[in-house]
C-alpha cells in the first residue's frame, strides 16, 4: 500500500491546484476523461476497451450525480 498521495497536495490554502479539488470534482474530471477515452476506443474499433471505459465512466458518474 502506498502512503504517499498520487496527486500532489498543496498545503498552502492560498495556492490552488490538485490539492484543492473536492472528491466530487475529482470524480467529474475522471468521468470526463474516461468519456473522452471511450470515444477514442470506439473510433479505433476496440469494443472491449470501450466497454470497460464505459463501466468506469458510469461508476465515476454515480459519484458525481449526488452533487447535482
């Protein structure tokens, strides 16, 4: 198990960046990235990859929806 965060965290509240994202914002960013990758996989004729990306995007979307 890792103890270090994968995303750099800013300890200074005056700074903005990855450390200032809420879990919902992170899930929304992840969902958008997965949807972009999904479209790319579909264009490249990769149905299994597209299916897996779609599942991951739906999971990320379920984390974002309560915010709406």
